[in-house]
């Protein structure tokens, strides 16, 4: 696996990957912020099934962190991450510096309205502007045929898909921006680099999140009152030791518009909650149904 840290070397390396394949050789991009876990490696493996070569990026993007968030504390382990990617057969690692990604005088920001404005966008102002900007740059830098993202951050996936549609960034591959299902621990907790911040007691309590979400989904699909079900979900999380619940929302899967009744189309239950100082997010599919 080759590792590059400047744009000229990246573009040369990508050109060489394409030249080494057939005339229809494809390149898949897996963007990450490092601190890799099985969830990231699942993205890499899926990318390898879909493309001739996989390019991974590791960049802790400062523009998506708020002033009171954990940018400085965010784990950085490039050597360990590189070894994991190499073991998975990644062809190229793009690991730019902040200066390479945001050179002096950088003054452009991409804002995706609507899908970015509620949920995490409400409690993390500017977060999705940073995500959209850096992902747009990654697409322009690597010029992949497809890119893979985890479904754990469903709102992020929706923002990226909307940006790609609106800015005509659609890549020459069916399902070019591909969402990969969330990878979970045995007790159901979604894998996240932030799980390492949890104490043993907090980690045990955190498993309440997916368990209560599944109960709420079963109730909603059976026709239970949606606002009452969501209120009960929040109450159960607080009883289990969560410090606060930023949101527990039933939303249309595509538009993320909140739903107050049993969904008539594909929907997601999306939750963000804090346990100790750690903020956990999760989402699960809710099937449309006739209710009672």
C-alpha cells in the first residue's frame, strides 16, 4: 500500500492505479477520520467487492468540529490504521495534513440546506458544512468511481447524497455513493471510535440505546402513537443512565422530515444521546405499515 500526503502525489498515484488495470478499471474511495475499527474495515471490504482498487483517506477534519467538541482529543493512530488498511488490501492511503487540505487563504464552504438543518445539525451548528466541504474536496482530489459511507450517521449520508445530486457530482457507477449497514457489537451497540471514551459502567448502560430503539420500532410498526412512543424511548434512556437525549425522531428516510404517524414509506428512527461526556448516535430502519 502506498501512502501519500500531498495532492500532486495523490493524483499521480490514482492515475497509476487506473493505468495498471483494464480500460474500465474502477476506483472506490473510503473516507475516514482514522481510529479505525471493524465498521471502517467493513466499508473497505465492501469497496473491494465493488471496485478494482480501493483508496482510503484518513483526515481528522477540523471544520466539522465545534468549539466545545473533541478535536484535540480525537484519537490519531496513523501507523496502526495504516497497518489495518494494508492488511485489507487497500491500494492507496491518502493522509493529507491540515495545511494540504486547507491551504492558506482557504475561503470556501459548502452548505447543504434542508437535510442538514435538524437532528445533529441543530445541536452541532456548522458541522455538516464542514462535512460537505471536506467530502467535496475528497471527491475532487481522488476522482473515484464510487464512495462508501457507513449508515450509522444516516444524516451525514443524506447530506452527501444531496450534495452530490445538487452539484452534479454523480459518479459513473450505479449506486455511486453507497451506504453500508451499521456494524454492531454483540449487545447491539453501534461501533464508534467514541465508544472508547466510555467507562465500564457507561459501556454497559450504552447497550440500552439499541435495545430501546428496537422496542420503539416494534411499537411504531404495530401502530402505536408515535409521539408517545418516542417520549417513552427518551424516558427509558434517561432511566438507564444517559445524561440527556438530544433527539429521538422518526423521520422520512430520504428527506429526514419528521413523522408524527406510522410511516407510509421507508423511515428511520434516529437518536442522539449523551452518556457521561460521550455523545452516541444511532439509527435504524422503520418499515412502512398499515398500523392498527
